């Protein structure tokens, strides 16, 4: 058969083979993308899932795969776009096995595929909105996800975060309670509820929540920010005994014995006027980090350790009276008549007394001023009022700040400081005489002019 005669048959074969080839390609893209997710190669997963959406663009689950990969890659913009597409399309096939249920928690299996897809899309959109600081939008998405899939602990916990950041502390605690009821093995939910309870002033249950989180957190899943936020709130409200209890009972061992947190403990002890224990904590931290500049500065501010008092010398022992009693009395000397007293023995002492009295009177008259005067009490400025406060930088980078006072009678030391990450910086505020009766504020301002925090200085 010639090539010209065989050409129609070849065209028919290619026509029938094309759909089968496309179907196999989509399945391969889905499988390869899932393998990349399992290896945590999220760029690779995004690449394969983008090809999957190009191959089969009308299936919402394919866009959900892509949105999940973007989300795990920390690309919230791509995740939101893909999940909105998935939400609008809906599912066209049975859910595959490539969605990481361990990331978002188990869903209600009795729900339809469309409901499960919409719940997943709303969760990811809500969390990305929360990361971007769009709290109202995050609350709407997460509340919708919770309403259609109420058995998902991840959704309840993330909705609690949205409430907490909006200042809705009771609502946040209620969502954390629900997350713990659904999955009590998740340490982040326990730590989040502990932080919310500290803000609500319920310290003892909060410490128990943090202790439970530390026992469950075998992979360091709880971020240090939960502990820093809690300590900052206790210090801001002046609850120093509770802050010390928090450092002793609520922190996991990896933080409690670390040099930065030993420095935080020393600051709390200093504010409690317990310098010896503060010095001990700083030395313990310097054993682990001998070059830690902050610990060295704090130890230098404490000054040298006071020397131990020398023991007073023991009083000499009195002679034993029993030994004296055993001595035999010696013979008394025979009595003799005393000699008659002389002139100095009779009149020497009175004469010397009269001379001394005359000398004192003469000196007093010479030293007396010509006109009577009255001694006035010494005048001086009243003692200045001094207060201390600490600021902890919860971020991952150091920040240069300038402390600006709203009143001229306030003096702050240091006026400029570098806030190191996750470390407390202490400031001393002194009020000049006459100004401490008014209220003023202190502002922490960056070199760019951005105000990071404002602190009220109230009159005593």
C-alpha cells in the first residue's frame, strides 16, 4: 500500500488517539503534582497543577489542587485566585487523594463533594485574608466554612485567631474551646486559648493551657509569638507575680532554659526587686551564650555582687568561776596608815575644771555673731518621680526606635534604642518636679516616622 493510500487511515488513528492521550496527560499531571506535595517541593507542585488546569480547566477540584499548592508555598494571592475559581466551578469528579487533609483537618465525609470543595476553598481564602490583615473578610470566609463543615478543628481554630485579632476575646475563646473538643491533640489550639485567657485576666487556667500545649508540642509547632504576646500583656498591665509564674510554669523547656528567655526572667525579677535571683538567671544564660550582648549589659547594670559580711570575732570566754573558787585565799597584808593628802590632791581637780569652763565661755563669745540670726531650712528640688517599663519586639528583625514624650517634663533613658527580636528592652522614665501630676504619653517611633506603640504615663 502506498503512502498516499494509507494517509486516511493514519489520520483516523490520530483522531481517535487524541482524547485518550489528553485523558492520560491529566491523570499524570495530577499524580506528579501530588508526588511533589509529598516531597514538600511546592514550586514543582504548582507547575504540574497549572498544567492540570490547562488540560482540564472546568473541574473545580483541579483548581483546588492548584490553590492548595499556592497556599503551601505561602503565595496567598495565587491561592485566593485559584480557590475562587474552584468555588465558582464546583466539582466535576470524585475528590482525589492529593488534598492534604493533615493540613486543613478532616472534613465531614457525609457532606457532598460540592460542599466539601466550597468549605476547603473558604478555609484557604479566609486564612490568606487573615495573613493579609483583612480581618473582616477573613471572618466572613471562615464563618461560612464553619457553617457548612462544622466538624473541622482547623477552621474553628483559625476563626478563633480572626476573632482574637479583632479584640473579640470571648468569641475567640469559644472557638478555641470548639477546636479542642474536635481535636484535643493539637497544641496550637491550647496555646491560643491560653493567650486569650491571659488577655481576659483568667491566669490560672491560662497557665494550665500552656502547660498542656508544651506537653503535646513534640515538633515545636507552637510559635514563640504566643508566649511573647502573653508575657508582654502581663508586663503591660503590671502583673509581675503572674509574669514570673508564667515564665516558671507555662513555658516549654526549649524556651524556659534559652538565653533570651532567661534574660526576660531577669528583667521581671529586677522589677520585683530581687537582684540576686536576677543575677543568677543572667549567669545561667551566659553559660549557654557567653557572647550574648544583651545578657552582658543587664549583668553590668546590676553591678558587682555585694561581698559577704565578715563574721564578727567571738567574745573572749570568761574565766571559769569554779577554778577561782578552788584557789586558797592568800594571807592579807598587815594594815598601815596612809600618808596625809597634798595640795594637788585636795585642790587640783576643782582648779582644772574651773579653767576649762572659762576657756569654753571665752571661745563661745568670740564665735557668736554680732547680730542674732535664724538658721533657715535648706531648700532644694523635690525628688523626681522615676518609673520603669519594658518593651518586647515580637518580630523577626531588629527595629530602631526613638522614644518621644508628649510633655517636656518627661525624661526617658535611653532616648534611642534598638529592639532586638524576641527580647525585652527596659526604659527609665523620670518626671521633673511639678510635672508628675499631669498625664502624658510616650511614643515609640521608627526613623521613618512610623509610630509602633504609645504608652500612657499616669500621675501617681
